[in-house]
C-alpha cells in the first residue's frame, strides 16, 4: 500500500503567506496540502512550488479531519513542547500520515489539537542556558525536520538536485496536467460553498475575516 503524506496549514485570518510551507511540502513529496480557512493566501517564497503541489481547502478543522480520516491518515500535531509529545525522530510512524502545523499563531489552537491523534516535537540538544531556554525554531524549520524524519522512515524517494548560480535547488515534479472536463475538485468546492451559503445563519459573519469567503 502506498504511503501518503499530508500537511495541514491554517489560514483562518485569510492573510497568511504559505509560500515557504508549500515549498517545503513539495520538497518532501507531500501528496496534498490541506488549507483550513480562506482559500486565498500568499505564496511569496514558494519559488513556483505552489504550482507543483496539490492544495485542498476546508472551512474548519473538523471537516479537514473527516477528509483525512477517509484517507486513513494518522494525524500528528507539531508541538513546541516535549510534554505530551514524542520526539519527531523516534516516533514510530506507520502508514499514511498528516501533520498539523501551527503556522498562523504560536502553538496549536484547541481546534487544531482536537483533530490530532498524536503530537511530535523537535528536541533541542546541547546545554541549555536561561537565555537559550526560551528560544524556539522557526515553524518552517520544525516542519521540514519532521517531514524529513517521516519520509526517511517511510522510504520516500530522494529528490534530485540541480546546479544553479547560487546554492542549487531540488528538481520539481513535472507540471501537473489539468483537464477542464474532469474538474471534480472544482465541483466539490462549489458544492461546499453552496452548503455554507445554506447554513449562513450558523455564526459565520463578515467581521470574522471569513464572511466573504464563499461569496
């Protein structure tokens, strides 16, 4: 059975730049990036990687969990603390997995934590001082380290590198073909929008940054 990898990002504010996360996801052969919240987001720093990774959008994390569980995903939350989590390098990953990233706010929200089966963290090594004990790694770095451990254990193929005038870059997949006659994803999104319009009275307002999302 083919092992798949999913990355779950938050865009509740509708103002997130997901470029570096999309590039990281592409580098590690992510099957799909799941964006929760607004469909529009920035791609600065992606270096065109956003064109080579599949992105699916959901309104809330509960919907995202249902989608991922239908694909038999074990869902891991990326934690900043070792308490209640296992080191990303020693977690015995098995099968298709999804990783929930706290890209929008420091630390996973309660809504994000609620969809996770397990939590992993990237441990620091060496002597800690009072000054260094409060330091944390950039979330993109934590994501990359975690995906490296997972894809190594799952034996994902290693991407080739190509020489550039600076430091080189990994080789992207072939540009995905799109057949307008088979636009199932578009039909699914349209159906989701209609469902949200029908339930517009369930608390979605213009003031929360998502009210115009389905207009």
